[in-house]
C-alpha cells in the first residue's frame, strides 16, 4: 500500500470519529446523515473489492483484506462485478 493511501485512510478514520462527536451535539437529521455513511462505506468496500479483483488479486487475497473467508468474500462481492 502506498504511503499516500495509508495517510488518506488515517485522515478518513479521524474524520469519521470526529463526525460522531459532532453529531452527538446535533439533532436527529444529522444522526440520520451519519447513519447513511454506513451505506456509503459498504459501496466503497465493494468498489475496492472489485478493483482488487480487476488487478488480478485472488478471492483469497481479497478475503484477507476484508478479514473474512474466501467463500464469504466471493458470496458478498462477486455478484457486484
């Protein structure tokens, strides 16, 4: 993984944590927006899994990155390709 990607993902994690803190002081619509990020994150993971496959990674390699089994990774993300 490139240094830039590591730094970018660290920044995103900090932003998400801070968003939770800010929404803790906000109203219900902002809480709903934060919850909607789950769907965005799942789409991002699916895009990443598809990208990994498109550059030749095996389902076993993708599964290691996802922290799951090869079978589970395939079942969840293969249909999206």
